[in-house]
C-alpha cells in the first residue's frame, strides 16, 4: 500500500477546519479570499446643481459571475438629489417628479434602483463599456467582460456646496447574497492620456466593496458529485437528498419523473422544475477515473443539467485535487490553475470552449443536458495512488457554489486493496472533522 506523504496532513487539516468554520458561521470562500465586486463612482464634471459621474461595477471574483437576469444596483440619496439623465443603464422607477416644472428628471426616487441596458440599446442611450444586459464575467475567465459602466447626471443638491456620497448601497447580482460596505471617499481614479505620456485624474472617487455569502443568499445546494472508476463496477452516486428530497421537503423545487408525471405542485412554473432523482440537484458533476498509465492517468469529467427549462451560459467548474500539481491536459474545456494561497491542494478552474460548449443546455424528455471532457494528468510518483480515495477530488464548485460530495466510506474501492488495517486518509479526515464539529457545537 502506498503511504500518504506527510506534507498532505497540515494542509488537509487546515482546509477541513476552514470549511467547518464556514458551515458554522458565515465566512468568505477560502479558495477566493480576495474576491469582491467593487462599485466605483468617478465624478468627472461639476454642474450648476450637481455632478456627472461614471459608475463602474467590477467583478473581482475569480469564478463567480453575474448571471441572467443581471445585476441591479440600489442606494439611498443623502440629500434631495435627483437623476437628471443616465446613459448606459436606467433607473427602474421614475418616482414622484411632480415638483419639477420645466425639465423632467430621469428619476426622482429617494432610493433608486439601477439596471443595465441590453447590448442592443439605442446608440444615443449608450456610454463607454456599457450595456451587457447586467452580465459580468468571472475575473479569472474573461477580465475584459468582468466590468460594466454607466454615466449619471445628478442634480438638485440644493444650497450645499459639497456633495455627499450615496448611502446604503445594495447589489442584487442577481438575487440577494451580497453585502456592500459604505460608499467612501478614496484616491481619485487616474487614467492615461496622450498615449500614456500624461496622467489625468477625476475630481473625486467614491467606492464600495460588495462581498458574497451563500449563507446570506440562503441557497440550497445546487450541485452534487458522483464517482466511478475503471477498476470497480460500483458507481458512487450523489448523496441522497443532497439538494432536498422529493416529498416532505419544502426546500426542493418541483420535479418531473421519467414517465412525465409531475410530483408536487400543480401550478408549475417550469423554469424551476428538475428531473426527479435521489439527490434532487439541478446539476451533477461526475468524476470517472478512466485509465492508469505508466506516467499518466486519465479522468473523464461530466457535468449534467437536470433542469427542464434552465440553460447555464458561461458555466464554470472548480476542482481541488493534489494531482493538478502536475501538468494536466483538458481536451474539451478551457483550464487554468488558480493560486492556492498556500493552504493546500491545487485548484483548477475549468470552463467551456467558445462556440462549442459554453452553454450547458437544459434537460428534455429524452436526455439530460451535459458537457464533458477528458483530463490527462501527469503522475507524481511520490503522491499518486489509486488507494484511499486519493484520486477523487477534494472539493468541486459549480458556478462558485460548493457541490455536495459523497462520504468517503461510499467511495469505489480498489479490488483487494480495501482491507487495510491502517485507517484511510479519508477516515482520518472524517474523524478530525466530526471531532471538530462536536467541539465547536459544545463551545
Ligand atoms: C477587492 O478585490 C481586489 C482584487 O482582488 C483587491 O485588490 C481588493 O483589495 C479587494 N477589496 C477589498 C476591500 O477586499
Ligand atoms: C409628489 O410630491 C409632491 C411635492 O413634493 C407632493 O406634494 C405630492 O403629494 C407627492 N405625490 C405623491 C403621490 O406622493
Ligand atoms: C433612450 O434615449 C431616448 C431619447 O434619446 C429616451 O427617450 C429614452 O428614454 C432612452 N431610453 C433609456 C432606456 O434610457
Ligand atoms: C441605512 O441602513 C441603516 C442600517 O440598515 C439604517 O439604519 C439607515 O436608516 C439607512 N439609511 C438610509 C438613509 O436609508
Ligand atoms: C437553451 O438553449 C437552447 C439552444 O441554444 C435554446 O434553443 C433554448 O431556447 C434555451 N432555453 C432557455 C430556457 O433559455
């Protein structure tokens, strides 16, 4: 039996402890601790009763994108400001503008909500870097499409000679889950002019940083992991009820079984209906260990969509596995290694190839929507082993959400290799985990 290199231990322990903390209290994502979405107001022009600002929303999350139906930004004005006009976005409500006799503002709401325009908006309503329909790509995947800007003309600041930043910024991206810091004064944004030979700066810059928490979003798990190998016919399916149960559980969406029979709810909004399964997850990621060569090993990764109506555009999958410390070739997906920030196993980010499989299609009566790839990994002779579950992933995320993993004691076993007197890597991790959880509950 291959032994487990001792350097695995501290990092494995640390990651388990971090995950445990996240479960118990709200916490940042340890695999993307610097991720955030910043909202920057750059005032670049004063007007007789206010200012003109360029507002930029930048997604710094490595693998969390802002999906359809797009972001919505809200705030509360500190004084009696109104929005005279906007380009590149619009306020969803005009509000009560009855006190303006001559020129009618775009919005008079005390707490306006701003939404993005579609890419096909009229040229006169557009501004620079605008109009992505509210979508923002993940920073590690497409930085050029990870931000969006609009222009806003603010007025009616009254007698005040100074301007005040908006209060209580909110970001729906889409839906809840983001918490934004106060909008604060910061160093003015500098940009270059005359081919980079001159630097110009805006008059004033305000910024807020918004961070995501799946705890606040109150999301049920959306994804689970199943496993199989070439050396054992057993398929380890997703843990039962990973994303809810078919009946008696209000968390679940409605589901339709293969016969076309509808369980639960009679008035169906089909957008949220998934195929009936034991796990009830909208998305399943399957990890199949396909070949074991002399110097390499091969995995087939399949992502399946159980939704009947929902496509996933620009999906991504994050895999944490020590095997990615060696060179890996991904045949049908893009692949990028992310920095691990010194706490353990390598993290690979995978996403679709343009014009080929960036769209994970919905299921229909006959089949699931799915995308797959083979991954050929070089072996590190010191750490590679098929025993003790080493070759299975430590953690998988789909679109930034953690996927439920099967318990280690259900993993496919090596044919003869299973009856070791030593406790396995995973049994020990599990033991540490439950000890920790028990301790934490006691404290
Ligand atoms: C937001 O993310 C950027 C990029 O990762 C980082 O430089 C910045 O410090 C973050 N801001 C906060 C307040 O965490
Ligand atoms: C609209 O605003 C005006 C003046 O501020 C006020 O007199 C009026 O009652 C408001 N109308 C409504 C429907 O709130
Ligand atoms: C687009 O511009 C026209 C006039 O230029 C204006 O009437 C219309 O409200 C604008 N639409 C949006 C969505 O801003
Ligand atoms: C901003 O939010 C805080 C805390 O939720 C609240 O107490 C305050 O009244 C809000 N301010 C405005 C102007 O809405
Ligand atoms: C999903 O994508 C397919 C193929 O692009 C398209 O025909 C279908 O309308 C899409 N469905 C939804 C609900 O967006």
